[in-house]
C-alpha cells in the first residue's frame, strides 16, 4: 500500500455522517457553480481515480450515473468507502493506483481525479492512464495544487518541523486543539503526505493539450475551501497555528522533546499571517489592486479543470 496509502487510510474515517454528507454535496455545488449541467451524469460510466473516502463516487451515483467505480491505493480507505456506500448498487470500490489503472481502454465516459496526481511519483503517467481509460469525447475533471501564494509555501516550511515532532504528536495536538475532522484530514495530508507538487496554469494546460484534450476550462467559481476568501485563508492559517501552540502549551509528548521545532513552526505561521495582514492593509489603503492582493495571498490557486478527450 505504501506510505501515502497508510496516511490517507487514517483520515477519511474521521468524518461523522453529517460532515461526510456535507463533503459529498461539495461535488454538485462546485459543478453547478461553474455552469455544468448535472443531468449530464445520467446513464454515464464514471471513474473516481484516487477516490479517498468515496465522497465524489457517491455524489456521481446520486446524480444518476449508471456505474461509478472508485479506486484508491489505501485498502483502509476503500473499506470505509464501501461502508459509506452500503446499499448503493451503482457504486463499487477497489484498491488500485492511478499510475496503473486496472481498466480497459476507452471504458469510461467521465474520470474524476481530484487532488491526486500531485501526490504521485509520476503525475504524467497518471494522466496518461486516465486518458487511456477515457473514451473519445469523454470528460475529465482534475484538481491540481497551484504554485505560490501564502498557504503552500508556509506548509512546505512546516513539513520538516512536523516530521521532527512526529505524526502521532501532531495528530494528538490537533485533536487537543479541537480542530474539526475535515481540518484534521487537510492538515495531516498537507504536512505528512510523502509527495506533493505544485503547478502553474500554463503547465496544467500543456499537460492536457499534450495528452489530446480540448475544451480545457479552468473553473474559477465554487471555491468552497481555504481559497473562498482572504478572510477564510487567514482563519485557516490561525487554525494551523493552534496545532503547534496547543502542542507546546499542553506539553504534548513529542513536543516537549522538540520545542525548537514547534516554536519554529509557530513562527512560520505567524509570519504568514503578518504578511497577509500587511497585504490586506496595503489593499485597503489603495496601494494594491484586488487582483494583486489575490495573487499574493492565493498565488496560482487550485487548478480545477474540466477537459474533453479528442
């Protein structure tokens, strides 16, 4: 299964039923926000490549897909997916990697791969596999992390400190800080996933063009995560800071032995929040345009992309 599979296998089961249902609803909300006719899914054969907890697989089935297959490298995650989808005949799950999909050529009308390729050893191979199993005229939806901004460089700076403290210690501090399950998943993913890559839009567009896609559209609406607003971004950075502050204050095992790492992590987050506040102040004084403010805070932003295979 590998380190990535073990990590994600520990994350999705934390969602209670209410929070999981909210995460399922995000799929339709984002697609509708970008003008996608949800009736298109009726009768389609869909693949959720890197399905995580199965939320988007379930969403596509509820939208009327004839068959949805979710695959993921985490056997623990797949067990949780099957539990969540109990009684749903249109959905099935299996353990498989996006780098080697066990499906026939041109066998799906739609492939969703949300937040997956940038965590693999060979994103280009993953995209080739997605393209191979997608029929001509079929559609792909990808989410890839965007470069720059304040959040991701801060995460990259934190990762060595988090590893010094250890997964168990950071997880414990996170729970002690009373972060909700979706934030536990997000931060543990960001801080401990073995591989992570970031892209400029030109790189994403070129990857898709080189693999034979047309009608390539980057979705700008339906940002329901930390990119929803500058205020939401700031609140999430503060949540991130609470993890390390709580670990130090409560003398969480692991933090006591690595106080310098914990304090350095807190300092990096404080610096990011200070930069954000100064940037907002410059905007409010008319020194920056809105586009310049968002470029500093969000960078390239998440690339949510819909494309058609020629």
